């Protein structure tokens, strides 16, 4: 690992430790837990869209698939370790197959967005229509619009009676987000990540250089699906119920808005956008005067018009500009001091 990479990792761990220690003093851990989970979901789309150039309108499909996979497996197995693993592998495998069909089919960005959106709507429609008793997998009834409640929540591996909940569950989710963030950072610093960035900038050039563009986009798409599935499993444990609303069009749109507002093409931007907008939605939900959907749409319009790069790049640019002005302001004084010394 290069020195800059080590320094970045150390900075990430320091900032994460500070936030994990400070935030529970300001916001309850129950609310913080879902903000952390949404941050992971935003990061999953930020990876494939911001760094791979793949606009996916169906990230909610992988999120919901991970949640339902965990719930069904937990009911049939009665323990959470294997269901958590399946909740990552099933969405990742589904994304791998879907991505292979799309990318080897050489579909353009518009058709990619349409297909991923249609897949999400199909899953939403299908899950909603499974209320009949014969719709079940093993011992788990799908439940239709009522969802699946009453499954085994996260436990210490090997001890189904040792549940992880409350403050401990928040710290576990926060640690998982940090690990996923570090893994994404490592992936983007690797040769695979550099090629992915090259494909985002000029797909034809990378193809002429001999890289299998379709294969690399498929793998990146599957990784994003696996991360979204992990977020879905954690959400299922947090809410202790899964419903078809996880596949909804509104959920898909919110994930895209998180990335745009936070800062597309950055790692922390989608996490910041997801947590910030989700918390704002939580606060707006406590009143009935203003519709929170209207506020979210207004924020999106304002960011597209005035901060098209997102919040994090704007703050970074402002910080660098302030440092540059402070350094520039000190130069004349230093010159006068040198002149007086020579005099």
C-alpha cells in the first residue's frame, strides 16, 4: 500500500471513529442505524454510476432482493449467519446475470436505465401479488403486500438466542459501512478500478486498448448489487419486517437523488447525501404542513441548477479556495519581511 493510500485509510478510520463516537450524542442510535444503512445503499449506486458510468434506475431491486433473501433464509434456517451471506450473493448473482445480458448486448445508457427500472417494477408487482398461501419458499410465506414479519434477526454466529440489537446493532452497521467504504476505496485504487474509470471516460478507447469492457462493467455492476443486497439485509434486521415497498419506484428515485445531491464521482458524497436527505425526510415526517416529497424534489432542482457537482465537491472546492486565499494573502507580507532583512 502506498504512503498516500495508508494516510487516506488512517484519515478515514479517524474520521469514522469520531463520527461513531459523536453522533449517538446528537441522534438516537435507532435512527442513526437506518441512516448508516441508507449510506451504504447510496455508496452502492455511487460506485457503479459515479465511477463506472452505469446509470442504474433499479438499485432498489438489489436492495429489496437482499432484504427478502435474508428474511426467507432466516425463517427456513433459524439462524442469521448463512442468510446474511446469501443476502449478498443472491443480489450480486442477479446483478451479474442482468449486467451480462445488458453489457454484452451493447445497450446504450438510455436502454440500461429503462431495463433496470422495468426489472424493479416487475419485482415490485410480483411481490405485491404473492398474498395467497401457496406463495411460499420452504416455510416462508411471501405475504404479498403485507410483507414478511417475524423472522430470525441478527444473532451472534452459532448462538441463535444471542441477538444483536439496539446500540450494539448500530455500532455493527457503522463498522460494516466503514469496511465497505475501505473495500470500495481499495477497489478504485487497484488496476480494476483505474480501468473502470477509463471506461467511464472513454469506453471505445479502453476497448481498443484490449480491455474486455463488457466483462469489467458486469463485474462492477455485480459488486454494486452485492453491496445493495447487504444494505437490504441490514435494513431487514433493523425493521424486523420486509415489504414490497423496498422495490418501489420512489425508493429507486431517492437513491439517485442521494448520489446527485451528495456528489457523483466521490465515495463519501453518496453516503453524505443518503444520510442527510433520509434524516431530513425523518424530520419532515413528524409534521403534516409540507409534503416531504415536494421538499426533496425542490432540493434536487436547486442542486442541479446551482450545485450540479453535488454538495461534497462544492465544499471541497470552497475549502481549497479559502486555503489558497489565505496563502496568497501571506505572500506580500513575507516579501516585505525579506526586503527589510536584506536592507
